[in-house]
C-alpha cells in the first residue's frame, strides 16, 4: 500500500481533487490487492495439497490417510481419483483468483484471462 501511494496516478487523482479516502478506495486498494490475491491463491493451493502430509503426521482420518492406504494396497483407482480431486480443487482456486483479479483490475480484459 505504501508503494502504491507514491505512484504517479495517486498524485494525479489527488491533484484532480479526489479526497484521500476516495483515492485510497478507488485507486490504491484495487492495485494493491492484486498481488495479495495472487499470493493467497498460491498459498491456498499449497494448503490443499499439504493436507495429505499433515493428516499423516497427526493421524487425522481424511484424504491423506486414504491415499496412503491406497498406495500401500496398490489401489490405483483411489490414488488417481484423489489426485484428480486435488488437481480439480487447485484449478478451481486458480480460476476464482483469475476472475477476482479481473473484477478488481479493470485493465484485465476477458481475453487476458
């Protein structure tokens, strides 16, 4: 946010007569949210896939213990389905991040996504 306040477009908006709060909401916050949103999407994807390890370390029943039992029993169908589920969840998270980025930043057009 502090870096965005030093940008030329913020000074231009302030020079045109926008209040500090209006400049914050209309210009600064929108541009500062895009990297935060991107990092949040990456972290959420890592959190989803990291549950497999956490469930096994703490002996929590879930997808992690299911996939390890399936690997030990050589049950490839269960392993494939769990991997497909995790991949689908990551794709959905990335899609939501892309759509929210396009909503937040009007410079991103539909053909850029």
